[in-house]
C-alpha cells in the first residue's frame, strides 16, 4: 500500500500517466510509451488531483482490456489490479517496442508528460532505428562473399574459444547460416559488409576515410579505404599508426620487464584500436550522406561516425553506466567472436582506462544530430612542461586531476589541496589566465574548469 500511495503521489512524466477510464487517449498513451522508453498507465485515477475514482471490473473487464490492447496496438501489456479505498485501479505496463507501434494508423511519442503524434522526420528516423540494418537480406550472391576473409575469421574465433558451434571445414553458405547472416537462401547486409568482396557496390557509405591535417583547411594526407569491414579495420589501423609519433623507453625498468626497449606512442594504441572498431561497428548505414572519418591533427585525433545515440541515451550513460547500444548487433557479434572487441559495451570504458593509465587527458565524447564524435588529445601538458611554466604544486595537481576526470570544481580543488575558497579561486583563475584551463558554467554552483582545447 505504501508503494501504491507513493505511486499516486508522483507527477505525470515520460514513463507514467494517470487515466480516469479506458478511452482512445489510453491507446495513444500506450503507443507513445511503446515508441519511447516504455511506461505505466494507472487507470481509475482522476488526472488533475490523483483522486481514486476506481474502475468497474465486472464482466471480465481486465481480459477484455488486455485483448483490446493486443489487438489494436500489437503489444502484450502487463496488467496489475490493486484495491485502494475500496476501489479497483488497474496499472497497465508496456515495454519499449523493437518495432514502431501505431494506434488507428498514427504513431505517437512521449515528450515529458505529453503524448503527441510523431512528426514525419521523427517517424522516418524511428523506423530506421527499429530495423536492424545488418539483418536485412538483399539480392546478393554467395559468389560475392570473400572466402579467405571468412576462413580467417573462423581461425580467429576458434582461437578465442568464442565460436565452437561452427566447423571450419563447412561451406561458406553453411557458416553464414549458422552465424545468422543468411537465411532461407538470402544473404544479409551484414554478411556483405563483413565478408563481401566489394561491399561498396551496394553501400556507398561503407568507406573509411582517414586524413592527416595541419589545419582544418590544410590536408597533407588523404586515404579512402574500401573492402569489407575486416579489411578496413586492418588497413585503417596501419595508416593511423603511420601518422603517429613513437619514442622508446630504454630505462633499466623497461629493459628488466621485457628485455627490450619499450615503445611509447603519442596515443595509447589500445585506445586507437577500440575507437576504430567502435566507429566501424556502430556506423549508421542508413545514412548515405557521410562516411566514417578519422581526422589526425598535430595535437589531436577525431573519430566521427554517422549515427547519433538513440533517444533517451546520453553520453553520460555511455561513460558512467557503460550502457551497451548496438546499432548493428550482427556486426558487433562477429567482431566479438573474432576476439577484436571484449564484452559488449566495454569499448568506451577501455578507451578511458587506457588514457588514464597513460596519464593523458580523458577523451571527449559528443553525440549530435550529425553523428557521434570521439576526440583524443595528445598530452601537451606533461608534468615537466607544467613545471617549466612555474606553476605551483597545487595547480599542477589540479591539471593532473582534470586530465584524469575531465573537469574540476572549486569545491573539489579545495578538498584536494586543503586551501580556502578565495585561494582556490585565485589558483584556478591563474590557470585560466595562462590559457591552460577554460571556465564553463553560468553560475557559481555549476561552474567547473576544463582543459582549453588549444593551450596557449
């Protein structure tokens, strides 16, 4: 009962709403829930004050309601009945649907506590997101599959122990069928992208573009890499490394660990590999206007992939909660079985960890309507460089903290260094004035300090 009263005390929101009775607005609401993040409709409650009105459940009303929802919306709800103040209320819960859900030929979405009809652009994007591109079959022939790439994949997968149900001696047709990339004689888009001889014949955007830039308008190296995804990954990694600097650690400690000099690259190679794999795996193949791009500058690398995060998923969720989202689950599964990626959803975590272990600034992630971007920055603010700038130990500690965490606030700085608020303000302002940090936020409460993109 406490939980029920707590529920009734809640405001309407994206995943909860109250209805006095069963009407057309209920079906529109459930359509919206199914098309966004799922939700619960509480029936028998007056909307404006949440007073318990109750619902007449005689004559098998609940079964009729469940059948009606399934018939009119094509979803299967979970229905719970509760008694409050001697009256019956019904809670109808629906999960987010993998396919768009319509009511009377119209599609609805949930924005805050409002149900509204989807706009044409929203509907088109939703259809694209709800269809797994790599599972769609097309007019392809098994002759278009590169058998050598298939055999190399099987060797990798068997070595990792992640594929034991496929006999390497089986035909290409059988292998693709067992992998879920071919069915009923049809071959999927994913099979062509992963193992095709020339995927660009069908998918013009299945291209990896790598450029070396001196400035945004001055390019000194341009590479357009075709072939299947395994070929793009191998060639892409080779070209990126070609543009990176490497130095050698010949210290006694390094020689004792491996009996040879240790390579220290401008960027952690593990992070470069993960970023490249993520870009290829999560590419939006429905978007034909842009290719996957890697832009290498003197002091940073930018990986850009067409295909922004789905509605309700934020960059913070990807970073903090290790949220796993696969636009192309078949492609992701094949790379996982080949041992090229680890557990699902761990790529971003591994990138961040690699930079932290190297003592370098944490990469920046951004999702916009144009796609998903990952920016890695070279460590131009090493401890020795900061000491040459005659910064205090406290200020150097602040910079190192920002490199590891992404930002710092005055409060965190005070806790870290044990100084007063006025001293913290002066220290951080000094770093801003030196062009090392940038202050963001419009009020004292949400002010934080980040590394300036290009320290002066």
